[in-house]
DNA sequence: TAGATTGTTAATCGATTAACAATC
DNA sequence: TAGATTGTTAATCGATTAACAATC
């Protein structure tokens, strides 16, 4: 593909690193100063080797016998993931799920700010969701440009998902979190993470059967 | 581990198979009778080899030159995943997210039925969410036993997640879908799928940065 | 110092892809 | 028949784990 500033990171590593961050944040709250690869491995059910390999992708250097400095680790990981206070996200779809996410406290806690909620149903226009007002899809592109929004959550029914994705991509959004049960086709330059709860449930169903 | 009836299936396979099911269901609605490994591979961005290997784990046999019979494929995959009409799930946590999921239409469409919604806040007791009433945590174990519930969705704040998981496990639930930003510790006999939207957003953040 | 832990290289393991005979 | 597709085995690729010297 195109030449990247960053070394190519395997996606299992990224997934684990975002788990490390959650864990490290909790340790920091508790006042812990140091964490070792063994601590992390035990807490997350991994091997020490895996943790150390993952850490080697970051620019965190550890100290023999003590491990990694918690605060520095947390800062470096947050920077690595591109997470910073006030990273803005918009939500498309103001149904039950879209509204719930707009009000979801964990987002703010994890550094995200909801930059707007949109719906194609003009009956919902201007209705309040927390401190936000539901906006029309016509204003989407303008909002994305003005506020320099890069991330969007798709919380619309499956049939509408592709059309919404197209609009978002055209408006310049760079990453989509897809909650709809639909496979999205997007240009290579746009990242998509699937988070389809109904699909997860099916996977769970299967996992349960496997261990019976 | 314990001896299983089923051959051990790699989890990437399970994840892909649940994607096949979504796709196949749509094809069936459209009246398609046959689907080939090439069709599936193209639709989901995989190689034909991968699709055929995955299919070989199922008990679907294909026909040279035509591929797989759509209806039979769909039925076999649904059975393989353990998904059947009316598979019951309970939701713990009647905050924004829990309520939204209780009302979420995609669940019913995908064969799941919400068997109850629970919250520890007695102020919410008996409040209506769609056709359900919010129940107290004290009744959880009874409901799980009577209705033979095997799956639960955890939609409570991170601090409460482990306690809720313990209660669910004790009540006899076999699979947990965790929406809380907390790492759950459960016995090996219980399956856990993580579906933490805030974490997914962070992963997305990172993915976006990678391709800049 | 002795012991614990990092950082990195090499070995292992498993998943994906390629290849191809069998089949319709 | 010729061509397309399955089903399976072998080759490749990449991720995980093990091992160990360096370090504090």
C-alpha cells in the first residue's frame, strides 16, 4: 500500500494494546507506579512473551526488575492509539441504539466527545438527546468539515447502512464503527471496525455450544 | 480440556462463519438458490481457499460447478452456530444501553428473544421497557433457572461488571456478552465475548492513524 | 551479589493460501 | 466434452511462545 510513517502493526497487537490501556488506567487510578509484563500477562490471560513483544512495538522502555512506569506507559499507549481527550465522533442514526450511545458515559470517560447525532427521519429533527439536537443528514457534510470530524458510528438499520457509509466517506470521515448487520464496502483509505452486537451474540451461542 | 463432541474449531473460523450467515440470509431473501465459494469470498473480502476450508468444518457439501445450496447452507450454519428462533438472552443493566438493546430490532430478526432485563437500582423496578418490566437482581437466579437462560448481556458500568458476572455464572448462565470496559474473570466453562464499544472506538482511532 | 525482569532472536505453532485431482 | 467448482493436501506465511543474554 502507501508508505506509512509508522511500522506496520499486526492487528492482534492493536487489539491487545487497547486492552492494556484499559487495565493500566485502572492501575494508575489506584496509585500503582510500576507494572511488569508478568502483571499484564496474568491480568489479561496472555504470556509474558506476548506482552513484551507487543510493548516492543510501542516506544516504552522498561526497567529491569521493576517493569514499566505506569504513567509513562499510559501516555505512550494513548498516543500510539491516537486517543486524546476530546477526540470527536459523530453518530448516524437516532434510534434506540444511536441515542443510547450519544448518552453513553463510557465514551467521555475514555476520551471521546460526541460531535453530533444525525437521522434521515425529518420527524426527529431538532429533538434533544442529552445536550445535542438531532440533525438532518443534509447538514452532515458541513458538520464533518467544520469540526474536522474523522470518526463516525453507524447505528442505522442494515438496509440503510451502505448509503450512510457512502455519505460519510464522501464527507471526509476516515474511520467507521459499524453497528449495523451489513457488510460495508468502502475505499481502502477508510478504516472500518465491525461491532455488530447481534453477530457477537451468535458467536457467543456457538462458543457456548462448543464447551458443552 | 474436557472432551468435546464437536471437533475443535479455530475462532477465526467461527467469526467468519457468522458473517457467512448474515450474507447468506440476504441472498436467500433475494431468492438466490446457489452460492459459490467465489461469491462468498468476493462479498466478504476473503480468498476462495479460506471459504472452502471454513465450509469444510461445517457439514455442508457443495456441488461441483454450482456451489452450495443456499437454503441448506443457511440451515446448517444456523445449527452449527447454535442459533435457533427464540434463543433467549437476558440483559443486566437498564441504563441507556441496556434499554436500547432490549428494544433493538436486529435481535429478534436474528433469532434472539430478550428473556428479561434486570437492574440493581430499586428505583427502576417494574418500570416498562417495551413489553418487559425491569426486574430486581434478586430474581435473576430464579428467572435464569425457570426459563433455562444460557446467555446474558452485561450492560452495567465497569465497576459493577465483575459482580454481575459472578451472579450470572452462579445462576447458571453459560455465555456472557460483555459491553462493560472491564476484564471479567470467569470459570473456563463460561464463554465470554467482549463487545466494548469504547474500546472499538480506540481501535478505530489507531487504524485511522495507521493509514494516514 | 543474587534474583528478577527486560528486550530480542530463534523455534514453534497455527492459520491462510496455493495447488490440483475429482466431479458434475 | 470443456470448463467451473468442490474438497483436500501441501506450502507458505505470520503470530505466539521459548530461550537467553543484558541489565538493574
